[in-house]
């Protein structure tokens, strides 16, 4: 396991890995597409009070807002919680909250499991909960997972509670308050402060994080304001205002009510994507940082990697499931497609809804109440529900925080029946089923339904037969939300027929960066030569996320790229290295650097990065499996086995069992290898590969009938897995059961009619 010596060795390698990707002295292309005039001094952050000198009303609204109070120094005026000898019992572990002079102290379990006092340095948020930050060595701030419910007592608030109440999260777990996932510097700081400079130093394993304001100030959204302020004070304010980004999405357009539809329409259609969702999405999206330094005014995909409608984050129809915030939902909405932007509903400086009173008042500004606030439309009494109850159902996160789905969807109980997703009707009428709700909706509104991506995404996730065809219908439908089309691309399963390849090729050239990104991901299943030809041009994409995905697709194929693309790959690799070094406190960033070094052929460097990633998160899986694989390639089999067994001692994980089974098989320890492969398949029955490899291992040990039984069971669970079906045919043929093999081959061809492998199998058996 790596130690401080390893850390120093990694630090010494930083220059080396950068040099490995240097070009040959050629000028670096302007990949971002935005020329930089270095004769103009860079703007700096002036602070919100400077903005308030002129923008007094906006400053007044911002003062006291959730943005302004996002993070504050702990004091009498900022701490809302009970520190007057308060106590909280968490699975028998008692946490105490006390005051000592001006200090707020928390007596709780530290990283070593021992009770000790910790001083609260900052408050974090105000409503409906407040968390507290503790300073740790190495410049780290850690967020306590025992939080204060700041709601009124009548609503269940004014109490201490734990963010993970269902099961004990103890020291050593990354979710423990001292752990990786509660680190403010990476997890929280960018969205709770202004002008964050994370400043992580890998060699010393420490942060020197800085910010201009410990709150979400004016410049967090508008960018550094010094140039603007200087122009105003000198009387030379120019049309571009001197700010780095304009957040005016109206472009002079207004919303005009269409009396026939009862819905307001934009007077001028938007000619470009709205800038506000891209700017707000920096924090209001489930995303990971990409750029080493945030650049104001750029699309989100040029600075961050937002999540698609991934399983366990979103339901198959795109409803929010895990904590995904608002961006991914809003991109799905018809409002977004019509040109609605964030400040059409939200006052940007106070961060509250624009219309006073009920939320339905905001809806009424664009949806004529005479048409929609009626019994024929609502089918419920107006004083019982609001528009948002049906069209923006809420889910509770962090124990007490209701957040509404921003996809503004029409309730679809029919999709609940088809795919198992929730619907707003049964959220309230929990004593009835989806069929009852669908019958009511059909009676009230008829049977017409808009096409939806839910069934295709559900089929793709489940690897159902015919899923690719359904997914292609979504991908090819320009009326579908881009994020749903992109998600569908990632769910395409090989083998690909020509129609599927055409859908991927078209998406690689799409105007929507999400489609280009997702199409590159789908190319992972394509033969190397085709992948190189299709992905190579996107190394010069204007969006950082797309360039990085192209790098990932091509990193092992650099030898077959044309010379100019090899040079581009080296340039993108340098961008990628800078991106990952900026967050190298994260094990996934270290694993990414390891993968890049591995793909360039430097296994020693890769092993060091993998080892450091494991030291950051001993319970992590990916880096440990990759390092074990690297050891095996170097014939270091004992080290590989020990590494995996050490991992299993801390984390009984299917992927580790699977990797250990393969490692044992390489050293001809067949019986224990088979046991590990069987364990992996049983621990993760949703993984078709584990079942497939276990069956192949059984067959290789002469247990063909048992292998067939495993494969038949797996095929019932994964009917769209070509390898499982083809292996059934092959085993039956090898057992001399030709007629059974021929029947299975015909079934395989029926399910994969355009796959040459299915045709060849049937022909080899004398079928047609």
C-alpha cells in the first residue's frame, strides 16, 4: 500500500507525465474557440458590496437570501442550532453540542472512532437544514453529518438529525463525516462560495483553498466585476458592460399570451441555447468538474460533466430519483424547448419565486387560469392542490429537504404500468394502483399520449430484445429532449447493425454536445479501426467534455491515428492531466491518471497512481481491480491476489470477487477461482458478464451441463445479451446435441437478424 514515499514519487512524476504528452514545438490550437486578447488586464473579483454601490435593489434582495447565507463564519448571528448542551443519539453513539466562550463545540466520533471535541468553523446553509464545517489538518474542511433541522417546530423542525438515519455510517466509511464524501473542498466549496481556488497540492496532500467571498455573491454568477466597476467609475461604460458573461436570455423578446391555447409564447424564437441554465447548472446539476479553472460564459459541457438520465439517478422516464438538482430535469421540459429560462420563474437575486403567494401564481403568468385553473383541467378542488403537485412532484433529500422535479411533466400512469416509474397521481393516492390512475386519466383526458423515451430507456437498461430499435427511435426524433436522446445512445448494446451505426454517426455530428458526448461513449463497443475513424475528429471539439471523451475512446488506439490526430490527442491529454491534477485528492482522478499512463505504456507510473488512489479510498473498487490486472500482466500474481483479498476484507464486493476469480484462474487455482466467480454472480445478479464468465469457467472445467444451466438462467434475465445466446449454441454443438443447437441458433438469429455472427452459427450447423 502506498505511503508518503509514494506520494513524493508521484509528485516527482508530474512533470514527466506532462512532458510525455508534449508536442514537437508546434503552436497549440485554440481548442475552446474563443480567442484571448492578452493586452487587456484580466478582471478580478471586487466583492458583492462593490456591486451594491450601484445595484442597490438587487443587493437588497440578495442580502439574506439562501445564496448570501450559503456559508458563514460560525457566530451568535449565524448558528441556528441548539448548542446549549444539546445531544443526539446515533445508533448508541452520543454526540454532544456545547458552547465554550465564542466557540461552538461538537463532541463526536473522529476518524479513529474515538470521541473528541471539534470546533465548528463555518455554518453551511440555513433552511430547511443547517450543517456545520470543521477544520482539519491539510487545509481540509469536513461537513458534519449530524445536522440541524431549521424548520419551525410545528413542521417537525428545531431538532438534531442525521443525514443517514437508516444504517450506521462509521469511521472508515467514505460517507462518515471525516470521510472523502464529506470533504468541503471538493464536494461543496464551488457552489457555496465565490471565486473558489481549490489549490490542492498532490505532493504534500494538502489544500490551500481560497475564495473571494464565503457565500454565493454577485460575481459567482456574473463573473469578476473589476473591469465593469472601473468603466462605470470612469464614465466609460461600453455596450458589453465589461462583464465576462451576459445572463440576459430575453434578447428583447417578450412572452405574449396565445388566447387560443391559453399558453404564452415567446415573441421571438431563441436563436441559441439559453445562457442561464448553463450558468446555473454549474451548481444546480449533478455534475463533476472538468476544467482546472472555471471560465465564465462557457457552456456547462466546457467546464463540467453533467450526468445523463442514468439509472439510479433518474427513473426511466426522467423523473428525479437520487439527488440530481434541477438542470437535468429542466433540459427535458417542453418549457426549456420553448425558450423558458430560469429567471422567468425565479427572482435571481433573492432566489425566490417571482409571484407572491402560491406557486400556482407563477404558473399563471404563462398559463391562462381561465383555461387551466378549471375543474375540467385540474379535476381537483383548487384549494386542495396546486399546479406543481401534479406537474412538479417533490422528493425529499437530506432528510428534510423537499425538491421539485423541474421537468414540468404531465402525469403518466400508463408509463408506471409499462416501466414501473412513479407518477404524481399515485404519489397522493397511494392506496390505489397505477391502473386505477390510468383509467381516471383516460376518462378525463382521452387516450392520446405524446411519444416518450421512457419505454425505450427502460428496455435499454433491462437489455430487452428489440431495445436498440426503440432507442434508435428516440435518438432519431429531434422533438425528443437532447438529454433523453443522449441517454438512449449510451444504452445501445452491441452488436450494432447498420441502422444503429448510422444513428451513432449522425449523433457524432449533432449540434447538441450531449449527443456527441454520448455517441462517443457508444463507440466503446465498436471495432478499433472504426472507432478511431469516427472518434478522431472530435479531439478538436469545442467542448472540453467531448474532447475528454474522445481521448478516453482513443487512448489505446493512438498508434493507428493519423499524425495530426496523434498531435491533437497529446494536446487534449495535457488538458486532461491538468484537469485531474486539480482534483487529485479524489481517488477517481488518480485512477484516471493511472489509466492514461497505462494506455501510453508506462505501467510503473500507472501502478503508482493506482496505489495512491487505493490509499485515498481503501474500500474503493475500480483502482484496486485495475492495479491487480496490471500486476497480472507483469506476472506479479501473488501481489495481485493479495491486493484483491485485502480489498475484500474491507468491502465484500462482487467486482472484487470476480477479479479475484480471474486472478486465481491465471495461476491455475481452478476450484477457488470458480468459487469466487460464482460468488460474484450471486452477489450481483444484474451483471450479465459475471454470469457469463462463471458459465464459461464451469465449461472449461468439464462441467458443461452446469454451464448450460447457468447460461439458460442468465438468458431469461438478459435476453438481449448476444454472447450468452451464442455460447449456448456453441456448447450444445460441442456436446453433439446438434438439433438443440440448431433450434437455439434459429432463436438467436430471430433476436439478432442482422448480426453476421448469428448467421454464421446457424450455417455452421447446416441450418438456414
